[in-house]
C-alpha cells in the first residue's frame, strides 16, 4: 500500500490499526468508569437530600453558628 509516496507494508498497517483500536478501547473504558463514579456520587447526594440530611445540617448546625 502506498500512502503519500511511501510504501507501507500491510503488516505494519494491521499492527497500527490494532494499536489504535486498543488505545480507543482503553479510553472508552476509562470514560465509562468516570461516568459510573459521577453517577454514583449524584445518586448518593440525591439519597442524602431525600432523607433530609442537608436540611437537618442547615437547621441545626448552621443556625447554631449564627
């Protein structure tokens, strides 16, 4: 195969393609892990809000400081 006037062997093209696929797959896995961490964090925050932790902090702890 010839690219920009340079002959590239087919085996080198396949190795390059495999490396690109592996790197892209690792980036996708990393992004999915980050997404899961963010979603779990927000679910915990929503759960704490539902049971009233933040309003309790606001009423009891912060009002005693003022």
